[in-house]
C-alpha cells in the first residue's frame, strides 16, 4: 500500500504519515499482512510546489518499480494507493502515469 500525505510543511507531513500507521497496527496486520510505503513530499514540492506530480512523485514511482523487481513477495495486482488532500491529487496523478 502506498499512502500519500496532504499538503503542509515538512514537520506537519511527518505527523500525517501516522495515517498510514493505522494499516500496520497488529490487529490489522495479523489478518492483512503487507508492506506500507509512506513517502515524504519534501520541500519545496509539498508546501508550495507541484506536490506529488513533481520530483517526489517521480521518485516514489521509481521506488515502487524497484521494489516490485526486488521483492517478488509483492503481488503487482495488489498494489493499493491512497491519499488525501494533496495526496488525493497525487493518487490521480499516479493512476494516470501508471494505471
């Protein structure tokens, strides 16, 4: 699962990553094991820049492709993407770039 955070300064973004931690809680992970990727849309891209459709998004997509090659345990047909606010726009961008 890839979790894209919303727009704010970097310190706030680190707090927002906690949203992805809900998926890793023991009660959830026991029934639904998986990998969680929660990248940081670093400045200036996250606060005032292009967001996930800029360098952080390109780097994230590159990382996902690399993980799919290097970790055969990942089922390519079960890669899920979530995002809210700026991360929601990033979700649509990622789906456009890598349907």
